[in-house]
């Protein structure tokens, strides 16, 4: 699972609709999308519908995942375009353009669940659109040159194409011993992630530069951090409560302590996520060329688990909720690494650790999302 090729076939949000599915646990991305809706709508309003004289407007949702958030994103775009088309109606001899939406994600995404709900969602939209699925990594080309008018990607770009190769070198300064992620890791480990992140984002932008028509819109919503913040996580409480930090490391250590896995096995697992700063994003856009940033905004989002503290009165229920939430994003890659039995054990331990940590039950936390609206020039 070290290479980008192998990760592409196991990395996905947890499919289905059970208690630990992404569809049932995507509160955070939903909150981020709601907070950025006005910015996304404004970006759509800037599009010139006469671009290329096309009778077909093509929209792509990259890293679409599955569930209500998938369709909320597209609905926001469709609603904005529908209003714009209504205003433009009668001002041109050209027929009103039709809309086509491409739902794209890695091949491991649960496209079956997405497609089962697609017909009802399309029929319930403010304007009917044609839809298709496009499996593949957005770190490569997905569409023909100059064919897309609107590209959106929400809560996906923080996922890297691969764990940095340097981090997999046992015994080196970049070997991330004792941690599943990079919060609190040695500087060399964080730097390796930063280099991979920069390479990935530039590659993403180069591909979109080829695919988006001039005057088209690229809207990116990703986990990130504000200007000047060096740490991946913003403050002490948020660092403790982050799904990938303390509880995750404790759960892995429990497997080691019980003799279920060796330390080397634990140390070989790394979560391929990097939270970029605003400066890193701006630098990548500038280096790639072809885009002009219209607006970049840092959004401070309250952790949805804050509300769970009030909703779930007993620690055990809260622990299960925390475990379900982290499984929604990590279970597929953990299961590919550990197998089903040890994966169940790991997340059971995660729930136990969350339930017994009294500090988690009384502290609130938050995280940052960065929204970027860019025009293809």
C-alpha cells in the first residue's frame, strides 16, 4: 500500500449506509460545504455562459464520495446555474444550454450506492441534468482538453496521492515511529509530507488547467490551516480531539501491547493527509499558472462531535460515535493493511479510548477549512 497505484485502489470513504459509513458520518464536510456555499455560488455567477458558444455546460465533482454531501455540492452548482440561465433567457437566439455532471472519485469509491440514489436526486433538482460516473485519481487527467466549465472538489484535496516514500524508509529520520499521522511528528516527517503535498497540488492544477475552458471556474474546499500556523492542528484541545491523533495512536499501541501486531507493523501505517496553509496553496497556483485566484478564505468550523457531547449522555455512546466517525474515512485503508479482524479490534479500542477520556467529554474543538475560487485564464 506504499505506492500511489496501490493506494488508489483501496483509499475511499467507507461505503454503504451503516453506522460507520461516510454517508452517516459526514457531518464535518457538510458543515464546511454549508459555510462555503455563498462563495461557491458567487464563483458560479462569474461564469460567462457564452464560453465557447457551447450548448452544453459540463460540471465535474472531483472526489465526490457518496451520500447527501455529494448531491448538495452539485445542487448548489445547478441552482446557481439555473438562476443564471433564467436571467439570460430571451437575451440570446441560442437555445438554453443543457447541463452534464460528472461524478468522479477513485475506483474504490462506492459508486453503486451513489448510482442507486442518482435518478431521484436528478429528478428532484431545480434543473434536470445528465449524469455520469468517472473513476480515477484527480492527480491525473480525467477529461478531454478544454471541455469542463465548472470543477468543484470538496473535502478531498487534503488526501495525498501516496504516503511519501521517504516516510516508508525504516530507521531513517523520516520514519514516523509511533504515530499514524504527522501531528507532533519530527520535522523531517512533516517536511516529507509537505513536499508530497506540493507535488500533488501542482499536478492536480496542471491537469485541471488542461481540462477547464478559459473563463471556467475551479472551486476547491480542503482541510487546511491559516497563514502562519505551523502545526497541522490549530490548538491544544483540537489536537487532542482530532480523529487522527491521540486516540488513533493509543488504539494502535493497544494492538502492539496485546501482542497482536509488531511495532514495525504499527509504524508502517501512515495516514496520507496533509493540511496545507494558505501560502502553500497560493504558491502552487502561481507556479502552475493558468488560474487566477478570485478569493481564498479560511473557514473555522466547529467540530461536529462538540454537539455529540450534549446529545450522547453516556461515554460509551460517545466513544462509539467517535469510532464511527473515524471509520468513515479510514476503515478501507486500515482494512487493506491489517485485514478485517484486526481492523475491528483497532476501532473497538478506539471507541474504548474515547469513552474513557474524560477530557474529550467536556472540551470543545474546531478545525479549519480553506475555500478557494479560481478562474481559468
